[in-house]
């Protein structure tokens, strides 16, 4: 078999395993192993299978990932999201689509301490979807807002994706995290503008539809109306005085963000030390929040945080190992060099070439797990970007932004499925609500692509 036939066969094996729903990490690892056997024989393949997992994960910089994940788990159980949402709802409630605006604000705030899109989406979904529906939001809009705003967790620091990219591309972790701030906030602003301009129309149509339904309602319709009225009364009760709001949630976000980001950029901590101190601070906040619930409840919350951190960290490293084996196959087969040489030889504008390559991440995101896309795309796109003279930090933001889009895009948009399960609606409902907001995401992506200064402004201040 020649190299081209081996590459094609290996890709077919990968696609078959993915189509039968084998875990992505396992699919990548097995396909890469088979490809190495076909290329160089069993001894070479087994040697790589023994060395690649260690070589790809034995990096001190990777200790940042479990620490940030642990900090986020402590933040979830300390009810920070609940308190942040209550404060955001108080100030946004009079704006058009106020609850939707509050949801985006809460997702942005909680992302600053959770570092996880799935965790942010799942937590805020339980708080916001039912309240939005009770306030007149159609199910599609309510779930779509939470899904798209949940993706802010992979952009706003401390983001696991940004840290992983920095480690894989050997870029500065501190600079990479700083680069995510402006794109993350810009995304939140665009989502809010969409809700205020177009969401209100959808709410009015939904309320008119409900009134028509009420005219001919039966006993089940009366129960539904009673439930909606009860939810509205609960919202009214929560519209309290400013001084009575749960400000401690906002304070906790500020403390964690300042300790982690401020510690890194002031030079007090290295990035790994900042992650560890952030996790310790998250534990202290958890203990303070549980001080009235007893030692047993505090210990259970602490134990569950550790277990969830171990599970999530294991998933991340499993994907890194599987992708590492597949990347080893691509390098051995000369695919990475061939792609880089072919692309750089094209008689086209480098910006156009880079844009087309980045756009390929969107269809990939429809079928592959998001972290796998990140780990696979870096060895392919980073050398090309360097050859063309692009900034590695800017490339990372573009990759992560396009991965954001894939996280909510059918048919494998994992966050959309998380929201569907949490809100007890069909996945199709979430996908319908997400599509208009994806247009906003594409606009933001185009702005970041053509105006790299937005991404590079903050990193340039700390270099």
C-alpha cells in the first residue's frame, strides 16, 4: 500500500468509528494506531503508542487545566451563578427582553470563574429557561439564548480551551487568556443587541399566541396559565431593593477573576500558580457559602467537586492522547508537511487562504467533539499561520471562536443537547433558537478576522 492509500484507509476507519458512536478520543487513537501499523509496522506503532501519551501530556503547563476546572466546580457549588443571575436580572429587567439580557450577562460573569461552556450552560439553564418562558419568551428563543451565551465559557478567561491551545502551540498562557477578554465581551454585547432588537418581537408574538389559546382554554390550559402566573409572581418578588440583592456572588466573581488574572499580569504568580491559588480561593468561597449547612454538607460539596474535576480532567487528557496518536500518524505520513507546502504554494492572498482553512472548522464542528477539533487543528493550522506571518495568539482566538459555533451547531452541538436535557425540550427546539444567534456569531468572527488588533490589544500590553 502506498502512503496515499494508507491515509485514505485510516480516514475511512476514523469516520466509520465515529459513525457508530465510538468515543471520539478512542476513535482517534485507534485510527492513528492502525495507520502507524500500516505505515511502519507493529514495532514502530507500539513504540509510538507507548511514548506519545507520555510525551503529549507530561508538561508542567498542563497542571493549569485541572486547577481551573476545580475552581469552576467549586464556583458551581458555591451558588455563584444563582447570585450573579439575580443581580443581572434586577438591572436588566426593564430592558427589552430583560431576562434574556440578564441571562447573557450571567453567562459572561459566570464564565469568568467557571472556565467551562458546558458547566456555564447547564447551570444557567436551570436558572433562566423557565423564568424566560414564564415571561413570554418562546421556547426556541429562551433555550437558544442560554445555548449561545453558554459558549462564552470557552472564550472568556480562565478558559480550558485557551489554556490547552497555548500549551499545544507553545504560546504564552497569560497572553492567550488576555486575548480572550475583548472577543468574549464583544460576543456578549452582540447577543444582547440581538435580544433587544429582535427578541422583543418574538416575545410579543408568543404572548399574542398565548392569549388566543387562553380564549378557548380547557382545564389543562388553566393549569398552564396558573403556572405561568405563579412564575411571574416569583419574578416580581425577586425585584427587590438594590441593597438586598445577593451581591456576594458578584463579589466572589470579582475576587476570583482578580486573583487569577491580576496575579498573573502583575507578576505575583506564574500562570500555574495563579490557577492553583484560584482553586484554593474557590474552596474558601465554598466553605464560606456552606458555613450554615454543617460539616457534612460542606464535605459532600467538596467531594463532588473533586469527583467532577477528575472526570472532566480525565476526558480532556484522554482526548489529548487520542488526538496525539492520530497527529503522530499524520506527521509520519507527511500529511502536515504536504498540506502546509501545498497551501503556501497557492497563488492566493494569505488572508483568503487562512480564512478558507478556518471556515473548514465549522463543518468539522458539526460532527466532531470540540476539544478534538482544537487538538487536531493546531498542528495543521499553526505552521501555516506562522509561514504566512500571522500571530499565533490571533489564530488561537479564531480557532476557539469557530469551535464555539460548532458547540451549538447541529447535529452534534453538545451544548444544545445539554440545554435540551436541562430544559426538557426537544433538541430541534434549541437548534431553531440558536440559528439566528449564529448569524451574530459569524459577524463577530468576521470582525475578529479582519481586525486582529481587537484580539492583540491586551496581549500586547503584557509582552
